[in-house]
């Protein structure tokens, strides 16, 4: 089953209620951090802000919270250069 949610790119997308979520990379942004998630079963991405975790549905929030040490350490900042470049192009987030 899938549920429509905010993609973080200005339009809704359908995301699976079950299945894998992967952390692709993060981008430091002022006093926040952009987090890009991958949902492999539907081949789509989701952009969330660190400051907005409390607004996420429980499953995604729990996943991201389990990765906060990695996220906050900066270990995955810009970790995937090709994905990062594509993200910049589609998000207009310079």
C-alpha cells in the first residue's frame, strides 16, 4: 500500500507504507540540514529538513531518528556526488 505525502520538492508523491528507506545524503543549510531519503521500491526520493522531523509520519520519523548520529556528524554531507548534482538541479536549491 502507498500513501501520498509531501515530497519536499513542492509536490506530493506516493510513498510505500512498508519497505526500505535509505539515507542518501545530507546538505548543511543555514541552521538546519536537508536530508534526502530514497524509497527503492518505488524509485523516488523525499526531501526533509532536520528541523521538521516532528511533522513526519511515525515510520519515516523513526528511521531518520535512528540515523541522527550519522546525520548530525556530517558523515553523509554530499556523500553521493552524482545524486547531489541531480538534487541541486531538480530542487533549485543552490
